[in-house]
């Protein structure tokens, strides 16, 4: 249970303020909380849900928030946990239960306590801020579904969530010319083993377009030969499957190392 600096349960401090502002307000078209979380993630991630990295981050933030609400509304929920998690193959998997009616109970006093709850769990201020921002996005979607208490929505000036549209039209990044690529590769001293390693890494990145993090995560099992072609098959940004061919010059650079 979350405690304040005086050692008193936060739920006992916040609950009286909740009861002064709102009771359990019936709202139209309520649904299973897990269903609504899945719908919200679909809206945020354009349909990929928690299969994308962004979706997983939002789901984790929502999970912590509903876990926090379970503590705050422990008496009202009669001990039922709105969120639960388990670790499967080193990944935390979240599940949800209950009804969206609980979202009508959120007040400014409740939401303010969420940040302290995260810090109390050992998160840094920066991580807590990021989780809090993710929850605000989720609550904006809940506001659009008419699930929030109006006083709470007014306090934070919630607007119905709309995904931001990309405004840039030019290509991201700068493309190197062939002369610039040659000049870059010529700076590497290939007479040493370290130099041959650096040359192979540079050549690999330049020829495949992989990100630095993707290169660092590669393993031997990601390299395959298909119809006399050498390819790498791996999970890239957003947990999307990528297949990239390795040309002969790149293979030669690796073999030289």
C-alpha cells in the first residue's frame, strides 16, 4: 500500500476528497475495462495495439495506473484488482478486469497521487513523468467515451484525443553521396584487426541501412542463406519483422575481419 511521508496510507488521505467531489456516477455504454484498454491502444497505435513498442509502453503505463486505482479504491472494489501482471520469457504481460465505471471516480486528488505512487515503486522522476503522460492520453480517449468525471476533465482541460498528423514533407536524415561513403571508409586503418572490425561495421551499416541498436542486437541465428543469397532476418523498430539482403562486398568485409 502506498504511504505518505508520515507513514499514513495514501488511500485513506485521498478517499475523503473523492467522496466530496463525486460518487459512483452511472454513465452510458460502459464496457469491460480490458476491452476498452485494447480499443484505446488501437487508437493510439493505429491498430497495432500492444504488438508495437509504443503500444507496450502505453499498456504498461495504463497497467500501473489501474494497479494504483486498485489500491485507492480498495474498499469500493472489495479487493478486486483492476490490473495484474506476470513475467513470461522475461517480458511483463498485463491483464485487466473490471468495468469502465471505475474511471468516473478519478478526481484531481487521485491523479496527483499517481506520480508519487510510481516514484514510491522505485521509478525515476523522468520515468514517472513519461508514464503519467501516457495515462493522460488514455484518459483523453476515456473522456471522448464519456467515462470521466466532468470536474476532473475540466481541471486538466482534457480534449477528445486525436492522433497528431505528420507535418513534415521532406525526407528525414541526410543521404551520403558515393564520394562521401568512400571518404568515410578510407578513414579506417584496415592494417589492424580493430580497423578491419570497424571497417566491417561501417560497411555493414552503410549497405544495409540498419540502425545502430539493430546491429548490436544481431546474432548468428539471424543470418540465413536463401536461394544463394545471404540475408538477415530480425525484429526491427516497432517489433516489425525485417529481412535485409547482405551483398557480396559486405560479406567480404566481414570475412576479412
